[in-house]
C-alpha cells in the first residue's frame, strides 16, 4: 500500500497555502454565523469543501480523504454525540418525573438571583463536570439546567460556553495535559504546573466576565463580593493543586471548594436587590421565544424532597468520577474494546518536519471503547436514576426514543464537524495554519498562544489541539530561544478560550437548551468574548516570556 507525506506549502507560497488551509473552517463559521443556513447543512457543505481542498490543493489521495472523513463522522458520534444524547436523556427523565422542578426549588432556596445562579451552575458546577468527564459534558449539563431554571435560550447556551473555559485545560482528569506530554516528551507534572501559573488569573476574571456579559457593569458591581469568593476559591486551589499535588484532580478539587465557598458565603450575604430577569441585558433575540415563566414555588423543600431532587445528579457525579478514573479506563479498555484500523489510511500518512522532528506515521484507528465512553457512564446514570424515580424499563425505552428524535439533527451536525476536524488533521491542513503562526518571530509568545485557541476552535478539543500543535510549539520555541515548557503550556491555556466557539460545542449548547437552528446566533454572541479573552491570555504569556520570566519558573 502506498504512503503519503503531508505537504504544508502546496502552492509554493506560504501566504497562499495558509489562505487555502483556512477555507474549510472559514466556510463553516461564515455559514453558521450568517444564520441563513442550518447548522447541519453548513457542516455538510463544509465537509465537501474540505475534501475538495485536501484532494485538489494539498494533493491528498481521494481515497484517503474520503476514509478520513468517514472516520471523523463515526468519531463524532462516539464519543461526543454519545455524551450529548445521554445527558439530554437524563435531563428529560428528570423533567418527566418532576424531579427537575424540585431541583429548581433547591437552587432557588440557595438564591433566586439569576447572577448568583450563573456562578453556582455555569461556573462552579460546570467546572466539576469538566474535571470529571470533559468532552462537551459540562455545557450539555449546565445548559440544560439553566434553561430549566428559566434562563433565556441565548443566555443559557452562551453563558455556559463562556463559563466553560478556565477549567478546560485540566478537563477529564487532566487528559489535555497528558496529551500535551505525550507529543512533547515533557513531564506532565511540569506542564500542569506551568498551566497553573497561567490560568488562575483567568479563573478570577471569567466569573466577573460571565456576570458582566449577562447583567452589565452595574449588575456585576452589585454582587462583586460573591463573584470574588467564587473566583478566588477556584483560582487558589487551581494554582496549589496544579503546582504542588498533580494535574489530574485540579478541576475536581477547585470546583468543589468553589461551590462550597459560594454556598456558605450566600448564607451570610445576599445582594440588596435580586436580579430576576432571565434574559441577557440589551438585545436578546431568544427572549421572545420563551413561554411565560411560572412563578417559582418558594415552599421550603423537605429533607426527603431535597435528596430526591439531588439524587440523579449525585449519581452522575459518582459515575463520572468512576468513568474518569485512569484505573477504571485501563480495565475497561483492556476488556471491552473493539479497535478498527482503517484500511488504506492507518499509518500510511506521515507528518514530516518541521511539524514533527522526523517522519511520523499518523494513526487512523477507530477505538470503540464502548464501556469507558463518558456517554456510557451517563447512560447508566440516567437508567439508574430513572428506575429509582419510578420509571419502568419500557417507559425509559420510550423516553430514550423521544430523546433520539430530539437530538437527531444535532448528532448529524456534530458528526459532520468531527469529519472536518479529522480530515484537516490527517491532511496537514491544520499544520499549515500552525506554521503561519510559528513564523511570527518575537511576537511568537502571543501568536503561539492564539495557535492553541485556533486548534481548539478547529478540533473542538483542548486535548486534540495539544496533540496537534504541542510538538510544533516545542520545536518553534527552542528555535526562538523561548522556554518550550512555557509555550507548550500556552497552547493549552490559550486553547481553553477557543472552546466556546468550536462548532461542536455550539451545537451541544443549542441542543441542551432546545434552541435548535440558532447556532449562528450563539456563535455571533460568543465570538468576540472568545477572541478578546484569548488575546488577554496571549498578552499574559508574552509578559511571562519577556517581562516576568520568574512566573514561568516551575519549582519541580
């Protein structure tokens, strides 16, 4: 079987090759942002465009290009779509049996203020699920909870995306850090510690940012003590755990401390004036789609009602911790896995210098690790919860069928988007974009950080971005006399801000909030937040590189 080497400058001109490489992602984002093309149609069009670019510009053999697309489609459903489907199934079950109404009363018992609910649910609670499972789970859960609490669809989806940034680098029990270590050969403990010298500042900023985006400057100022408690109680543990313990439990520890600190603080402090509006300040096109909200039942929950409201989510937390555990994954993958090496694709494509130190074959294996998939743990949690809440097996099956119908279009969209990500990775299109960033010289600390942002925007995963660009960051930083540890970590830290604009996350958010067909509105809303925050991370990394190098010294 013939092999194929990736080509990073197919047009003989770096600028023209970069423009050609950008066409697939620009096509996807422009079609979605226009609001005139439904997301699944936009994704399918972008898949076709990507194949045309890889075949006719980057000279990838057509058979390889099509096989890579099919691999991406399947990967899109397992594991990403599988998570979304089963999170929505759990949510639907809790709504059907009335337990979600009890959860709303429980959260309302902590605070009726929408701004404080955002801090508790979107930031702290979401960070726990990012740490436990990652890969779309937090946005799916927090979006569903916020829409259930009465937030407008755009507020629930957009703010869930913005909030799910600072924890992402340590998501799924440190998977992005492990991926970064695997391609760079650097110590994961040192990489995790360096990320822990970058992100805690933004863990302080993001809670303020989320509330400001929702309620404006005045609304944010009114609850600054609670925001400060939330941010500090997350940022300090994030720094301490990442630098002095390990990078695997950072999000779990920081999120639990943050949730506990905020709940305890609200027992002694409440804002003078409650913010009860469910819509974004200013223009919120989704507010008109909302049914008239029923007044919240303020009757205090009994101890039994409180536990029954929390039971499904306690079960989810327990199972997500089990499913995220390395020992469980190792056991499950050793005994319940089907690996399919794609013929005429697997190990026949080679990454070459300067993207890799030497010609390196690209794997193209679909690993059907059906038991260790996060979505499988979520499905088991939903089934256990449903049975404990009185659902019969037949009723659960019927509800699952309704959930599949509800999510069908979104699953098609996610699969098509993963096809684009897989194809651009295997064809070297992503690497061509990365090399353009690497050519920025003294400005590389800034643009290298934005490379991580671009990687997540393209692939939908901080882990994938780290695997894609981690070694390029290491090679380029060494050539420029910069710390490879600093720039490899910057890839992950910058990448977290791209999480809110990657297409699959936007589809997850629209699905979780039942706001189908409005992915363009969500993208337009979060895009500026994403690029501004990414630039701030880039500026901070630049300061670490040239002005305050002692902050980039890891004491390990």
